[in-house]
């Protein structure tokens, strides 16, 4: 068995039809894992599952579309139950889905938007990890990865509530790592910087914004989804078998650089 072999493993990835989630699902399948493709839209789940089955899945791995709105507890339970019914177990969970319905200062955020961000980005991850735990434990242990953001480490003025939720995900990771450890379940967090996805389009599609952000990054550019997916594969595989409770920042060096 190689350090990155995921043959025979089964993974659920939320928010798996675009950007980082899709890249993670594709790369997990490439390394041999069955992957459950989940997002709100059934047609998108089916499209991505077909693409993975046709182009990425290796070693008998299969992609299964199971649509789910993560804000609905009963749909999350159906996602877990459907996965176990199809593949007989669960080994890997990637909590990637998140929302940010508001872009601006905290003083102007509507209560409804604040509540939606907290409930979707924190509470839903809490629900899903608890639902997944007994099945991962039954498999002999495995991996949970929560996709956070460097927004949980830095403050910028227009993503305040989103940043609060992502900081909370980092602490959720630490709390779960302590609680899940006795079941041989590792829980970690990935905090991406600016990645070229639709979700972050507001921050990079304008050439001037992109130039400014790139100039703030030691590597001189923004990231691509696959550069997050590689870390997710490592954390799910034997290569990451002694890593738990950590937040791994993948941002090209932005958060370690001081500015004059």
C-alpha cells in the first residue's frame, strides 16, 4: 500500500460540483476512493459524477451523485444513510460546502444573512460530522477534513461574518479531533487563500484586484483548486495518518508576510 492509496475507501464531499470540492472529489477518485458527489442541484451532481466516472475514477472506484442541502438536517442524514447503503461504509468526510450571502462591513449585515452564514458554515458541519462518526469508526477509523479559509485568520472589512464562521470551523476541528481520536478518526482543517473558483470570483475576476492580490502573495499568484485537493488527498490517506487537529494554510505565503 502506497502512502496515497485510497483503494476500497469511501468518501463524502459536500459542495462537490464546483471549484475546490469538485477538485477534491476528482483527486480522491483518482487515488481509488469511491466518492459521493453532493450539492444542492441534482443535475450538477449527476454531471460531475459522470465526469469522474468517465475520466478520473481508478481501481474500481465509483462516483455516486447524492444531492443534499446542508442546511437541512434530515437531508444530511439521508446523505450519510445513502452512502452507507450504497458502499457498505464510510471512511472519509470532506465538509466543503459553505455560503456567503453578504459582502460588506459587519455594521450593515442583516440578521438573516448573519444567521445563515453561521448555521450553514458551522452548525451543518457539526451535524454532518456527528452523523458520520459512527460509520467511520465502524470502518476502523478514517479522516474528516473541514475546508475553512484564511478569512478565519485575517480580517479584511468586507467578509467579517464569513471569517467568523471560518474561524469557528478551525476550533470545531480541534474539538472534534479530541473527541473523535479514540475512534481512530483524524479531524483536520484546510484554510485556503484566494483560489480561482466561482465562489471567490468577486475577489479575483477584476484585473486590478487580481494584480493587487497577487502582489501581496510571496508566490506572486493566486491558487488553483487542485492545489487544495492535493492536501485533502494526503489528509485522507496513510500519508496523513498522524496528523489531527491541525489547520493547514494553503495561501502561497500570504499570511506569513509582513507589509511595510
